[in-house]
């Protein structure tokens, strides 16, 4: 009985805290409740901040891969992007002072490299200071070398789920993805060597223990890559649920080649760590690991512009414009 009362009180306190650390912002004549706190090492004690959000632009819903864990698997496009409307949206959001960056995503955006280049140019023309991030499986990766504003990209995340090219193709169920040589080539021509990141999901039977993570980091080092992300699967389907690995179970077994800098929480909604890894070559790699939780988030952290030209409060959120 006492424990039930304590549990109930804790829930009330947490709900009140979440309300305290959110803030409504009016966008396109609609009020949106955004996160207004910084993640901390105590998930029950966030730090108050101004509201902030990213804008994700889905350049396409199509993809050349068919990853078993992906929510976008076998999805087709719903329309053609309206670049004039995108410009209006980016300009309006940038005026708020709360936009922290734009992510170009899909589907697989690099199915259409000309559109990606056009979109980067558009965002850059609005404000050169806008942080631009792109996520790709690496199809047409060498086309980035032809982009007008390649160096304006803050981070280019290449999804790479194994250090072996053949096994990586097996995971993606596709041959049309970046090879090791493609990644090495692009890294060799970019001026800022921290632009390119490799993102790896933890999957049972593939990268699923600390030794495999070390092999992935050594692989990244061999390509000249200096940033690697490790991501726990989001439990969106049965495959993801069955093959899920909590990154804590991996890094709890780390050795002296790893140094954890921060371990941060956003209440019970997500969790991440960051740190550095000392490679066998004596090079230092930056890394992070992140994990979304199944608990539904009561506030907005990102807006999404979809392929049918709607602005939404998240990938499955409410349409606001």
C-alpha cells in the first residue's frame, strides 16, 4: 500500500516536471509544445533551457534498401517536394530562434542527388549558419564530391552496419550502397575530416558485443573516419524487438581503450552516451551511443516536412501546415 502511494506520488512529480520543462510556441497559427530542457546525467533532474527543435525534411520515401528493422521498409513516395513551400517553412522556423538545424532524410535521399544538392543550396541561401545534417546508406556517395556547398554540411551520417562489405550488403538487402572504398574516397576529399560519421545499429548476430564494436571502430579508423555512432534499434516491428540490444549491455564491458564522457537522459524517453576511443593506430575517434525508449514523448523535439508537403510534429505527428 505504502509503495503504491509512493509510486503514485513519483508519477505526479514527474508529470509536473515535464510540464515545467516544456514551452508552447506558435507556428503557422498553431501552438506546439516543445522540449525546453537540457538532458542531464539524472533523468529526473533536467536543466531548464529555451525551446529547441530540428526540422527533418523527407526528400523521398523510397529506398534502394530493405532493412528488416526499418519503419520505412518498402514505402513509396506520396508526392513531389514543393521547394517554394520548403523555403517558406525554413524561413519562418529560422525566425523563431529555436531552430537548431535541418536534417535531410528519407527513405534514401541520395536516390536523388540533384535534389539533395538543390536543397542544401536552398537552406544555405536562407542562412549559412543553419546546421545541415544528411543521413544516407551511401548510394551515389561519390556524387557528394560534385555538390556546390559540400563544406556547408555539418554532418554526413553514413549508415554502415558492419565492417565487412558483404555482410553489410546482407543487412541492407541491397548491393547499391556505399562500399568501403566509396567512404574512403569521400573522406579523402572533404576538408573537414569530422563531417563524415559512420552510424551503426546494434543487431543480434552482427555488431552485438564490445569486441564487435571495437572491430567497427577499427574499421572506421582504417577509412580515416573520426566519428562513429552506435544506435540501439527502435522497437518498431517484431524483427527490431527480437534483435534489440541495449547499448548499456555493450559498454558495461568496455576496456581501457574506451573513455565515456557523458551519460545523459531525457527523462525516460531517450538515453545517450558519448566518449572517445583509442584505436590501435593511436588515433582518437569520437563516438556516441543512443537509445530511444518505448514510452511516448509528451513534447515535440523535431518537426518533419513530408514528401506530400505537410509540416508535422514528428514523423507520425499532427499536421500543422
